[in-house]
C-alpha cells in the first residue's frame, strides 16, 4: 500500500564546497511521493496503516492556513481512500471561505482533495489536544483517527527512521530542517553512532530539545538555531536570492519555510568551518514546495522579489 523506492542522493557542485574541502549531497525526499511531499509521507505512512487497522475511514488533523501537513494529509486521504477533516486555525478564514479558496493554494489544493474544513478561533485552537475539544469534534463529525498538528507522534518517528538507508552510511553529518522535531528524532534513531544529526530549527524557540528527547534516547543529534531569519515563516531578500540562485545553479527547488533556510544555514556553517575537511554532508529535502505559493502571494502584495520557479506540480 505505502511502499516507495529509496530517495536519490544528488551531489551538489559549488565553489564553496571545493574551497572548504567538503562534499554535500541532498536526499531528494521531495521526489519520492510529490503529492504527499517529503517527510510528510514518512510521518503519515504508519498512521495511515494504523488508522486502517483500527477500522477508521476518516482522518482528522490540525494546522494553519498554509500548513504543509494539511496539504499532505488531504492528498494522502484522497489517494488511499480516507475522508479527511482539517481543523484550521482562524475562524475569520471561514467567514470568507470562497475568497480564501481563490487566494490560498494550500487550502485550495486540500479542498480539491475533498478535505472538509472546520475553522476555529485561535483561542479554541490552543485547546485542540484536550479531551473536551476532541469530544466536541466527535459530536460534530462522528468517529475519526486523530493525527496531531505537524504529524509528529511515535508512528511518525517510525516512518522518519526509514529516510536513511544503507547508502547513507558513509556520511559524517545528516542535516534536516526542524519544525516539530519528529524528523530529527527519526533520523537520530536510524543514524550510526559515528554520524552527527544536525537539526536546523525553523522557529525562534528554546523548547524543541525537550520535545525531541521525548521521541528518542539517541544522543547523536544537535539543534542549530541561527537560521530561522527572525521567526517561523519569515523570509528576507537575502533568503529569496539564495533560493533563486540555488535553483539556477543546481536545478533543485527549495521552499522558503524549511529547505531554503536549511541549505542557507549549511552553507553558512561550511564557511564558518563547522565541518572539517573531507566531511561528507547529507541534507534531507523534506519537500514542502507548495508553501512557495503562499509566500509569493505575500511578497507580491509588498512588490518584493518572488521565488521564481513555482510550478503547479508542487
């Protein structure tokens, strides 16, 4: 039902890499299951299997209006025969739903994949993990299988452990963007003791270490917190220029929320001599390219430079 071929490791050629004597490869998880987008497929895989085993035909999950997880869950539900319900933060969005569908690529795509939306206030959204809130949703929608915001739970960690395979044993460093911490936990569980897992945090936070330790006892990982560009989802002209130049040089698309900041951070760390000469670095491309549309819409309103390779296939 949910088997895929291993993602390819694509080598990056760049003068900076030559100057500092390191090798960089990108694991193209974005190509494994494009409609379910990189690590989102990994996080959903065993949750879908468990939902089916428990006899559920409906998935319910949570997210913001531009959530990669909402986008991926809707696509997975459509592909594998589940009804899907998205609890979306921001009740004001529901008040102008037709306009939102025209403007918002994420929700538009999820709607096309037949996800049912339920918009709630930000105050109510903060109670989403309470039993009272879940019971309220059950009274409204009936029985469903709950997947947490961002998709991270023990079954998601199990899926993320499958990102690495035997071809990856020769790498010294495994690098990934971090949102909820599930991917870095799975990578840490799967990595060899001599490999270092670096998680580049996309949030201005101090709590993720504790979250990750709840999912792994491995100690071969570390968070890098210098490349969130001020806060989650914030973009700058420098970041946009980096993403566009990277695509021009490498023909690999990056998104501005996760993978763009990850690769920008890796190159900055290389220039700061974090990696010793002859190090081999593997960066995980976690997908999320659909997020380009939302960022470009905001940039267009400000008459700012756009990420210039957006494609409807994403």
